[in-house]
C-alpha cells in the first residue's frame, strides 16, 4: 500500500565507498527504493567560474561507478530510483535502464528543456518533485514529457533543512491528488532528531500519499552534506512500523463492508 525511499543525495561527498555503504545501510533499513542523484559531466551543468565548481568536481563519479552502484542495489534486493541532474546523466541512466525502476525530475530541472525533452524517451514511471512548484508548472511539464497519469508520481516536500512543519502545506497533497489523479508521495525534511516526521508521514498518508522519502546516512547527526534531516537504518525500521500502524488505523474505505467489530 505504500513504499519507502532512502535518498543517498550528495552525502557521499565524492567518496564512492561511502555511497556503497549507504546502499548497504538502505538494505538493512528494509526500504523499497534507494535513490541516487546521478551527476556526470559537470561542465554541462555549471561554468568553471561558479563558486561551487571546485567542490562539485570532486563529487562526480564515473559511468562505471554508477553502473556498479546500481548493480549493488539490485543485488541487495532494492529498487533503483534515479534522479539525473543533466542530459549526460539521463543518457547514462537510460543506458542502464534495465536496472532503473523509477526516474525522477527535480524541480530545479523543470526549465531545462533539453533534459525534459529527453525524458520523452523514458518508458518507466517518472517521479516529479513538486515542492516549490505551481500546479500550472506541473501540468506543463507533464504535457511536455507526454506521460499518462499511471506513469507519474508527484512528490510533495521541499528542501529546507530542516523544514518548519508550519510551512509544509501538506494540504497540497490532496490538491495535487485531486488535480492529477496520480500517485502521490511525501519527502520529509524534518530534523534528524525530530520525531514528528512520523506524524507528518501519517498525515500525508491520510491525504493520499503512498511514497515516503527520507535521506539516509551512516552516522546520524554527523556533519556532512544533507545530514540535517538524514536517518540511519533503525530509524527507517521505526518509520515502517509507524506507517503500518497508520495503515491499520485507516482501515477499509469501502462503504459496503463492515468488519466483525462494526
């Protein structure tokens, strides 16, 4: 009824062995998907004069390394969610399509017309991050990539580290669900020590979300990229337990069915 996604993001900071360990951690966490932000060909993304260029160039993995990471994830029984950040990265993912289960379009890529046009070639489900996006922007994007509603997942949640719950606007989940009639998800960015993410997941589920995402790291609270909201494997186990309770409370929606107690 629901799926859990562990996002590796750029927490690896260019350390490939760390990324492989994140995959191992995701396997121990018993999540459904491990998500990779796939990034190659830095010069296609930003100019050398950009202040982040020298940092980012050390965070780029080779095509063979990405292939190895995908392969390890599949061997661990995990599904692969690939988030390519530029054209070269999407071309790589398409070449590895046999190992990719879901693709993702990040909101910052909505207006990269070359990247978006290439997504027309993708025949699998596409998850679209809608945090910070307007309904008309999402409608336009879906029309450009030419995907039917059964091929689209919309993911609510935005990257404010950590996110203020009063700014979440979880009600948008129902708005997007009603407008697009497709699957919906919730990517939580609450602080790593903030237990209310479990309640937020429950609220999101009641509003129609069936995909739930959190960042994953090896040591919770240790300072590195994207650590502010990231969890470790035992937390993901607790997250699933909490969602199982939520599903049980939600019960059966059928008005023509009564359980033994009713």
